[in-house]
C-alpha cells in the first residue's frame, strides 16, 4: 500500500495467518489474538510494532536480513506467547564494501547505508525512514485549522570482530508516531476558542550481543537489552476574550507505557554430528506503567483567576514484575530418515507477591517417508503472562499492556500439529498441515462493559474462559524460475467458552477473528532484467461481531417510594455474543518494477495498485437504526470502508 513493502503483510500471505483488519499489519495466527504473537527484533520482545494506527509496521525491509515465522513446533528457546513467534534479524553490515539504498515514495522516504568502519574488523548498518503527511498537508490547511501526522524509524547496528572467536554487535532502534491537530473558532461575542491535541507513541531499544566461540563444539550468545514503549497524549482547550484574557482553560495529560531490562545467555553445543543441543536462560525486569492521568482546570472573570485546580488521577501505579526462563532442547538425528527436536522451557513470573510457575514441554519430529515425501508432527505447551487491553479493531496509542495479577491467571495453550510435504514435481513444493489448539484463561470483556483507555478495575471487567481452534492448511509453492509464487487455502474454526453465569450463558460462541475460509494467491514474473511484475489476491470470509438483531420492549421502573411507576421502552436485543458475521473480504494488488542499470548502481521505478477493482471491504461495521415505510424504527447495520483503490509510485536507487 502506497508503495511500502512490509514484512508483516508478507507474513499475512502465509496459510493460517490473517490480518485483524483489512490492510492492517496485525497478525491473527491460527485462531489466536493479536497480543499472542511474540515479535522479536534481534532477540528483543516488542510490544508495539505498528505505525499509522496499525496499517504499517515498524520494520523497513531495507534494514532486515532474515525473518523466521513459527506457527507451531516452537523450539524450547522461545516462550511468553501462545500463537506464534516472529524472529526478525537486522543486517549486520558489510565489512568490505560500502553500498546502500535510497527510496522516495508517496508515503515515505528511506535510506539504508552499510559498510566498513575498519575493513575486515568493524562494520556498520544504518537505516532511516520518515513519512511526510505533515509536509504534504500544510498547503491545504486554513489559518484556524492545523493538522500534522508523521512517523519515523531509525535502525543502527555496529558489528565488531575482536577475533575469529569473538564478535560484538551493538543495536539501536528508535521509532515514533506523532499526531497533532489544533482548531480555532470565534463567536459573535469576540470570544476565541482553541483546542489542541498532541499524541506521541513509539519504541526505543538498545542492545548489545557478544558472540563467543569456545571451541568447534560450543559457542555462546550473551545479550543485554533495554526496551521502552511510551505513549503520551496531551489535550488542551481554552477560551479567551477579545483582549486575549483567559476565560477558562482545561489541560489534560495521559501517560502510559512499559519498560523492560533484560539479560539473556544462550549456548549451542554440538557433541556429535547427530546432536545440536541448545540451552540457556533469560531474565526480564518489567516496569508496567498502565496509565497516569493529570488535568488542570482554570477559570477567570475579567482577567482575575477564580479557579485554578490540578487533578492527578493515577488509575494504576507502576507495576514491577520479574520474569525468569530456562530452556534446553536437542535437535537429534536418528538414522537417515528421522529427525526429532525435544525440549523443555521453564518459566517463572513474579508480580504483586504472587509467583506463577510453568513447565512447558516441546516435541517435534520429522520422518522422510521417501525421497519426495516428508511427514512432520509436533506438540507444544505455551504460557503467556501479559495481556493487551484494546477497545478498537485498529492499533491505538491508548492500548495498554498489563501483567497477570492475583485475580487474572496466565493464559496457557496446548497445540498439536501434523503435516505432509511433497516435492516430487520439479521446482514445486506442496504441503498440508492440520492443527488443534486448546487454550485456558483467555480473556473477554463481560456483557455490557468495555475498555476505553482506562486500566483501573480492568480485572473486574473481564472473564477468564477457555478457547479452542482447529484448522487445515494447504499450500502449493513455486520458488525457482521466471514465474514464482504460491497458492494457499486455510479452513479453520475458533471458539470461546466462559462460565454458565458469565458471557453467552456458558455456551460456545465464535471468536471475533473466526474466519472459516482464507485464500491467498501470490505471483511474481520476471520478463527480463528490466521488468518484473507482482500480484497478490486475498480472499477470506468475515469475522464476527456483536450486533443487536432487532428491537425489543422492556419495562423500566421510575420514581421513588409511593410515586414508583413503570414505563415501556424500546431497546436493542442481542441473542448471543458475536452473533453477526461480517461480509467477505477480497482484494487484488498489482505492482511493476522497471529496473535500469546505471554507472553507480541500479535504478528502479515501482508502480503499485492497491485494491485494483476497488472492493469496498469492511474495515468495521456498526449498529444504527433507520425508519421503515411505516415510520417505525428498525435496526440497521452499516459498513465502514477505509481502504479503497490506491495507486502509488516509488523511486528506488541501489548503489
């Protein structure tokens, strides 16, 4: 979209993976929730990976070396989430040559430069990206209305080689979204009204990793990291008279975030060619700052201050938590046809004088049935100690991460998977994988309550229940030749269930991201070194939401004591949780690259067409009412579409 290649959207084209909202980068993997994905940047867990309210990720492709996705068969070295692991590694830097990429598009401009600081000794890699909505919008603003939005990412990495056995990597990332708008108005009394809104949210990460080779059988990685996610919102309104004297003013500040300090050491031990043993430990010190809200109100008459009051509403003070994990795994070969990975991940989480322990066994196996046919199976137990409180289907800066408490237990899952893989046709790979996952202590908001930027009392607004998801995935992939790509289809079902006196009367109901059918087709064709074309088509059935089905009549009580009475009123009626299934979503994207070799590198013009046939896919639906022919009010469901047909042009120069 808008010429921005995005790793997270590429992952969404894999079988078993969907987006939360059409066009967004959120990952819904095998019936899980968005907060059930462990996303790692050079081994550091991230809590927010979104720009522009979830429609772009914080990972510019130019800075990335490798991405690995685990949907099941989780190695024991990973833990902390239920549904997936996305392991993203950044470029280390070239120790011998300087080269880079410069890109200018409709949305952002990007630069990537890497090369030696000291040849064969020290290298660097630097990437930066910035959007310019704020710059493009300036000419269209009036004097009374101001609007500004931009985001940026900065990645920096230094790779230093002490010797053939010792190497140091230093990483830094900083990214932010900034939103600002102000509105001025005048009335007939010459009073001036001004409203200002300012929002900033983003990540800052620093890490150091030391790689040391003890001998040809044992080496280690030691990582120390600092990770800070912060969200700040400021709202200011004031009214002044024609002499610029303040009549009244209101200022509000909202502050939330999460900060981690971590230490991790991992060992790889290869005692024999048939054993690849990994073991290690990690310690995470969490500082949760769910929210701090302060406000100031002042009133004046004829320039004299009558009221000047400051309120501090700390909904939740800082929460400190300690998380420790130990793991060991062995990837062993038994004969020429059988491989097995056996491991154990053990974790401990301490918060509010409460300790949670979780042993998590892992087992996966691969059997080469013939030269072209392989069978795979796995079992994984996972635990999760943090939750994301979110009110909207898109990522917002008021979304809050909170830890488990003495009332809310850790989420746990057991996942079983089995797959068959065939490579008997030249340049083609075919796969089928089926899975079943059950979950415990998953959260849903109770009927009639919701979260909207307030963490106070959140434990009383949710219930813990169980979940189950089952599915089968098919994929045909061609990875060699002028024409490459894949076709995938997923058939899946995801449900939730809570207590009899709780949500949906204790009956199973479909999860909000329960999409039964999902089809992805991705193709790339190289006509020559100068021209290549790409296409992707996605089609999936709608998720679910809770919408009133009809109007009903209820009896309301009124009055007190002897004057008590009643009256009849109309109200919307909801039969059960997630009773409405959204329409299907389908979209075709096309792109063309026109390449030309120049004296100093390669120049590329990219032309992209997002949502080619302008499918009006539902970003979300909402309940409304309308009058029928008899002037009776009846329920109505309305659809909101955010992403229509969007063309774009991007200029890329590799040198």
